[in-house]
């Protein structure tokens, strides 16, 4: 049951990162003022729902790793958990400082905000890509652990 919970929550985290990556080519073509308008309003629920989902997924994966410490799936599950954690670290190092800078710029006025969005756009976009790649790898490794465990169990039968 813990596998199911962990993979389901990790998949929800994967969906949000995938959405950011799929939108990137179009967003990068936006004029700075439009980019600011879209980015400052569209992603409210990504933070409100996505942040807790990803933290819960990481905690669930860490607990799953502990539960599997004497199983064949341990190494893959551990690597997957580490990648989920790395994704969170990348987000906090690359994306969160941009979010804070943009929030400050929005309070100072429209012209400052447009300039801040234009200057920090690449870091925000590619920070999301880096976090998504780490999360995707983590999810893949967790799934690999499940498959390894299932194959090991079926070969014993």
C-alpha cells in the first residue's frame, strides 16, 4: 500500500513539473509585460497545492526507503528518494529566489516588475526544468524499485 501512496503522490508532483516544461517554449516568446501578467497570476495553485504535494511525496519516498532497507528494491528506492529531494533543493535554490524577487518587484510598481520579470525569466524557467528532470528521474527510480521488488517476488514463486 505504501508503494501506491508514494507513487501516486510523486506522480502528482511530476504532473506539475511537466506542465511547466511543456509551457516553456510558448512563455519564452511572450513580451516581458505579458509574461509578467501571465506568470504572476497563473501559477498561484502550483505553489499552494504543488509545494505540499512534493514535500509529502518526498517524505513518503523516504519512509518507503526505510521500509525497504532489507529488500532488493532498496537501492533504486533510495536513489529515487534522493532525486526527489534534489528536485526540491534545486527548486529552492533556483526558483524560489526568483519568486521572492518578483513579489518584491510587483509591490514597487508595474515598470519595475516588468523589468524584473524580463531579467529573471530564464532562471525561473530553466530552474523549473532542472527540478522537473530530477523529479522525473526520482519517479522513474521509485517505479524501478517497485518493478524490481515485484520481479524478485515473482521469481521466488
